[in-house]
C-alpha cells in the first residue's frame, strides 16, 4: 500500500478533484459556525475545513482570528477567554447575522457522522501539550478527520499522542521546508497557498505519496489551473459555485 493509499484508507474523499468548504461556506454564512458547515455540505463540499483554538478553560472552539473584533465586534482574545465568554458573543455580527462559535464537540455532534473534517489547529500562546491533549480527547473514536496547521511543533506533539491520525502541515510560501516537515510527521497531505504552487512541488509531494491541497480558491479558472498542475483539492469559501463549475 502506498502512502497515498494510506491517506485514502483513513480519509475517503471520493474522486478528485476535492472541493473543500473553507470555514464551511463562509462566503455565504458566518465563518466557522454550524450554519456555515451545514451549508457547505448541502452545496456538495467533500470535506469541511475549520479553525480551532484552545480557550483559557481548555476547550477547543472554532475561531480563525486571534481576537473577536472582526467577527463579533469584541476586542477579546480567544485564547484568553473561556468558552462561555466566547459563546456569549455573536460571531455572525460581521455578516449582520446571528451565530455562536461552536466547540469541537458541538461540531462533531451537529454534522453527519463521519463527514470528513479538516481541523486546522491554531495556537499562538496556548500550551501546546494541553492543546494536543484536548484534541486527543475530542477526536477519540472519530473517523474521517484530517489535522492541519502552520504550527508544525504542535503537529509533532499531536503525532506523538495520535500516531495514526492523518496530518497535513500548512505552508503559506517557501514550500521546500513543508515537505521536510511533512515527511518527518508521516503526513497524509500538504496544504499550501495556491499562489506558491508549482507542478514540480506537486510532483515531489506525489513521489512521497502526499496529495497537495491549496487555499483559498474562489475562482473557477484558478481552480482549473491548480488541478491541471496536479493539485488534488482546493479550499473555497464558495463550494457551491466551484461545484457548479466542475460540471
Ligand atoms: O487551512 C487552509 C487555510 O484555512 C489556512 O489559512 O488563515 O485561512 O486559516 P487561514
Ligand atoms: Ca483555516
């Protein structure tokens, strides 16, 4: 079994190319909320990407920014707040909607069982060991999960305590180091910014059995060009529009 077959064994996304809902379908619903995730699934996304941060009281909650100013109009730092303090805020305010930031347990309970999820681990000042342990508790017994992150040291801690979970290191630019990290992590995939992508990189990742997924692609022409380079999947804020473009 090749490494990529191993990826597919752990995470069945169906035939390529893979359209992944970025923070759900956050072009049309408040990002990182149950509403956004369900909309992405309804629009045909094969996986949902979401961001998780560790709160002061040790809960993993869906948040992208380090503070809640943009989404909720509150100058509160997510890692410094409790889950209850965050959940008292309206994170749909920036879209003039009403929404609550869900915990990872609430997400796993709300979505169809076994629907593929990409949990992006965001950690700035939180304790990485506590973060990895909280993740271990949350994902126990769950399937179809892919863990990613820019903080490769945190991914190493996750790999130590979750030896079989699919992992994908993230890179924004300067791609060669991500492949080194990916091999060390026994990664299932690599996730990169689309503007940095090259055919050579995709081929090199492929030789190590790792599909490449790129973010964030909302334009069908850019998605096609990425797929032509061999990219396996794209993260998009508008999964419905990209799915239509596929047909
Ligand atoms: O996981 C891909 C992408 O979401 C990484 O960037 O800043 O949108 O979390 P960001
Ligand atoms: Ca993300």
